């Protein structure tokens, strides 16, 4: 029985990301599992995958707004680790959520040096038009736990490293 990817289903894919010059900028090292409808992957890629079944290939070129967002023009910020929320792991490459007067803002950890952390409101690939090519490997219904958490627990819904 094949299942088409829809909200609250888990999709598993691998892909490569290239820029407008055809240069490779990112490639999945292992299959990526995500819960559809929960902002887990870039919006344009999710839109391209919805309705597809396991085995389908995809090839989409996305404007920044549909990929990692437009660049907001602001430079990265160096802050002291003690000023960041304590409940999130602060490691290079991680995304953290920072409380602001306007609500939680997403920030990317660019660098960690001792007690100081450089964060950026822009994803490293913000402002770029990117091409995503890959294969949707698996589509399954989400477990009830995944739906509560709002993210996928790996290929089979059993991974629990958080
Ligand atoms: Zn979870």
C-alpha cells in the first residue's frame, strides 16, 4: 500500500542542494526524516514533496523566500552563553530559539568560542536561490508521539535522542 505525503505524515528523503552556479552547497549524509506540516524543512521543498509517494524523485529550484529565507541585512551577533536560553543545546550549526519582545526568534549558532557564542538570525544559506534534487525514500503515518512533539523520530518513529 503506498501512502502519499500529507500533513502529519513523516517523509524520509535524501537530497543534494546546489546554487545557481551549479556548485554543491549541501548534501544529506543520511536520510532525513521530517514531519510534514510542522515547518521542519524549507517550505518550498515541503510543497514539492506533498502528495508524492515513496520512490518519487524531485528537482526544484527555490527562491530564497521558499528556501532559507531572504537575508535580513543584519550582521551576526556575539553574545555571552549565559544570556542564551539554558534549555537548548548551543553548538555550532544548531538552531536555537531566542525570546524577544516580539516573540521567539530563530537564530543559527555560527560559532562557539569559550563563553562566547556568535548567533545569526539568517540561515547560512539565506538570500540564495537553491536547487534541491533528491528522492523521497519513505512515507509513513506519524506516531502519536511524533504528532505531540511536532517532529519526526527518525526513519521508523523510534529514534529518541532528545
Ligand atoms: Zn520528539
